[in-house]
């Protein structure tokens, strides 16, 4: 990200993507808090939180409509964000 990118207005698609990622992060942070410091349980809970968030978001027709994306674009976005979250959060466990 360059200096000028800090002043660039985000597109609707970028804002939508950021909100979806924030939803995943909140689910993951909740799962981590519930594990009580047990890394084995944390890994399972984090993976479960990501999977259930993916299922909920992918099936939400209202979210699809609000996104302004086509079905295919929406599914690709959901899959890419899910993979990103799995790569980001499961490396630790």
C-alpha cells in the first residue's frame, strides 16, 4: 500500500469485503476466547468458527443482494475470504 492509497476512497466492493473479513475476525476472536488457552481446542474452535461463518454468509440472500455482486462473484469472494482466514488463523494452531 502506497502513501497515496491512504487517501483513496474505497470502492463499495472493498468496503463490503472489509466488512465480511471483520465478521470472520470477530468469530475467530470469540472462538479463541472460548478455548481457555488450550491450543488443541483453539485450533478446532477457530476452524469451526470459520466454517460456520462461511456457511452463514454464503447462504444469506440479503447479503448477496446488498453486495451488488453476481452469484458467481459473491461465491468466489466468500471462498477467497474463507481461504484467507483459514491460512491466517490456522497457521498458529
